[in-house]
């Protein structure tokens, strides 16, 4: 009887492994850290494995158009997934907003940034970092903020431009720029600033950063891709997303 039980358990394990799959996921750089946690939970809870690549949304778009093997895109905007769907490069009806991003002005130096963002108007700094606005939605949002504040022309000579939002944060963290615009999720965890000083940019100064997920054409029929999309909309993933400062 014990032998039969062991055989049954072995068969169940083999069956689970056979069902489990992998999904190649293109992840917007601002969401890389929360997605690492979600991917670990996803594999533990479902057996499926999410293989992540993080980068700028605009670059992912070009790579997907060129045949990159991604099955799912977690974008930093809502326009890129919609465009891919219109172009036949994504599965119709699979798109949804998984997070609403928040922009923050951040410095690695404590007390360098005040609670009203007055430091931008004072201009007492040499370099201001932001992500490439042509490929990174958070960079485009930063330009929108500066334009609405009437500071774009005055501060543009001080720009240090990152390829994506992750590189932008590195510029600030290493002191190559005294301050810059990053995603709140990069400098906040469990409701607290992880270091330095920051000004949470008021929502009225930039268009809401709606971040959409979509199953790409190469992910059609991929059980792991479908499971990941379901998982992202579950309570466990939502709790992780909110802990990093995103709205839902």
C-alpha cells in the first residue's frame, strides 16, 4: 500500500511538471523589482516559470516588431500594448491595466529635496536625470511635469538622460546627477522611502501613467502566459504592486 502511495505521488509530481511551463516576459524597467517578487510567488503557487527581461518600453516595442520571443509584455504605458494589438502583434482582448505608476523627484542625498519640489525652481544643482522620453514613458512624464511648471527651457541644459528608468536611478544613486525623476516604486517599499529624499510629483502635473499588460502573438496558446495574466490580477500580486507605491 505504501509503495502504491509513493507511485501515485510520483505520478502526480510528474504530471504537475508536465503541465508547468515557461513564459518569456518583457517587463518595463520601473516594474522589475516588484515583478521579481511576483514571479517567485507565481512559480511557487502555479509551477509555471516567468523568465524576465527588463528594459524600456519603446525598445521592447521595436524588439517585438523584429520577432523577439516574448510572450507577454508588461508595459510602462497603455499606448504600446494597444498599438501592438492593432498591428496584430498581440492577442485581442488580453490587455488590461496592471498598475498606475507614480512619478517622483528623487535624490540619494537626505534633505536635498523639499516636500514641494522647490529645489527645481531654485536650480542649485548641476545635473537632473530623467529617462529617454522617446522610449520610456516615465521620461515623457518628467518632460510634461517640467513643461507644466514652466521650467523645461531653463533646466534642459542640465539633463542627464538614462536609456531607461533603471539606468536613470543609477545615475542619481551614484551621484552622477544630484537628483532626477524616477518611478516611486524604485525608491519606496512597504510605504517607506528606501533612502535619500524625494518629492512625490502631484498627479495633476502629468498624464496618468497607466501600465498595461498584454499577451503577445508569440504567447497565444501558452498556458503559462495565460496563467501569469490571471495571477497579476489576483489579490496576492495586487498586494505586492500596492506595496511599491502603485495605484490599481
